[in-house]
């Protein structure tokens, strides 16, 4: 019994360093005494099921297929104030977990281009310069989450829901997440990040005058600052963000993980990955 328990701990810790893609089904590829032991430890199976191919040396312990077995795909939400680093973390999460990255703006533009019913309705508001109301945005999101890629790969909602009404609408539609990640960054740091941002109009590359300055004076001379990247306007955006975020966080209190975003991106990434893995392992063993 002790050796079995130690084997479980070894596998669990080893798998923590492996990339986690789409939901998986365990399929041992090469027979070995070690694999046989793994297959017959009930506590290990959920851990195996949450990872793709696992190898030690040249031995394949297991290989995971997609979610053709009907298991739930990974469902994630990430939230944070403007300049909290969501964009950077979304790229990492998308790569590691194999999910579809969804932002409200992208979903709206895609729905409008596809001329769906809610997309056509959204276009009417956008063309008239009005804010797209919650019920229309929620319709766009629900339609997108129902598409095949989200159903098979899972999804990452970036900055949505933004309001309590949006969170309630998702719940009413039976749409739930496995993990809600909140990137916490002090206001003064957020302001500093935003005010220092500059864009190269020729390449589209984004620089920061303090943290990631341009390579030479020629590039520096042509950099542009967004009209809303000023201290006054970012403070207004922060006020709008905080007006709703606490109620949204309350809606996901049982799956929320608060991550300190005021660190190096790699350190934030590590914390985010550990948080997601923990929630998914809890789900798999439930």
C-alpha cells in the first residue's frame, strides 16, 4: 500500500510539469509493469485523464485522445483590469490547454461578419454608435460557445462576463466554468503600464517606454500613443471596471483563484497554470 501511494505521488507531481491540452481519454500504448500499476490505481486515473501523452524517458505511460468520449471540455474565464496582463496570459493558456480563446470584441465582429441573427442585431447598434446591450452580447456569446470547436476543445472567456447581469445570464443558460482567474494588480501599476504604452504604426508592435522601450531612435520617433492611454482616461476605465467586478467575482467565488499580476509574466504564468490544474484535478476526482 505504501509503495502504491508513493507511486501515485510521483505520477501526480511529474504530471504537474506536463502541458495539459484538451480533455482526454487514457489509452496506454506500451505494456509494462509500471503502466499496469498506474491503470489499476483508482486515485491516479483522474490525474491521468487530465493530461495528454506522458513519458518517462522513452516509455510512453499513456496517450490521450480528444474529447470523443464525451467528457467535458475545459472551460475557463479570466478577468482583470485594463493592463493587468490578460492578453499575455491568454496566449499561454490557449497554447497549454488547447482551448478556444474568446474575447467579446472578436465574437461580436465574427457574428456580424457571419450575419447571424444576433450578429445582425449587434450591427444595428454598432452602426448607430450605440453600446451593444447585454442581451445581444449574451446571445452572441451563447451562440459562439455552442459551436463545434468550443464543444470539443473547450473555451477561455477573456473579460466576459463583465457585469452581474451577464454572469447571471450565463448561469441561467446552464453555462458554467471550471476556473475563474482574476489577475490582481495595484491601480498605480496599472496606470503606469497604460500611460507608458506606445504603438509602432508601421509594424503594429506595442512598446512600453519604461519596461519595453523601442530598439532605436528611428522607431521611437514614429511611435504613437492611443488617445485613451492617458492617466485621466485610464482612471475612468478603472472606475467602470470596479463598478461591476466585485459582483462578477461573487458569482464565481467557488471556482475563483486570485493571482498576483504584479510580477514577471513568467511568474504569473506559473501561478495561473497551477491554479487551473488544481481546479481541473478537483473536477476530475469529484
